[in-house]
């Protein structure tokens, strides 16, 4: 089951599915993807996991995530998509 929560040109598309919250920031111009992701991480409803669908690897996002206590790893995605799994805490090391 998928429920679309928000879809606009500056913050991308946000939804929740069985595996948690997702945000699709593909097609957004910098710095909008990073701003949208960081804004979501501050929302209490997001919890401790977020899946990001991006056009490119967000190298400038990684230090911001680390500063806030979030970890990340690249996960398999469709061609042309970079998919990141973000989680709160230090359960394992970041994988870049």
C-alpha cells in the first residue's frame, strides 16, 4: 500500500510504503534535493529511516547527515537512479 503525502516542485514527492518513508528528489535543481531531504529528517513523523530516490550521488549531503547522526548506504536501484537508505543511529558504518 502506498500513500502519497506531498508532491511539489521544490520538495519532490514524499510517500510512505510498507518499507517506510520515501522521497523522490529526481529532477530538482540543487540545492533543493538536499534541502528537501534535511527538512524531512527533522520531521518527527519520518521516524528513523528514509529512502531517497536521486538523480546523482549527493556527496554534499553526507557531511550534513553525519552531523545530524544519520547514516547512509547506496542500495540497488533502476538504471539512472541513485537510491540511498538513510537511518538514524550508529548501528553500522556508512557505506559510500
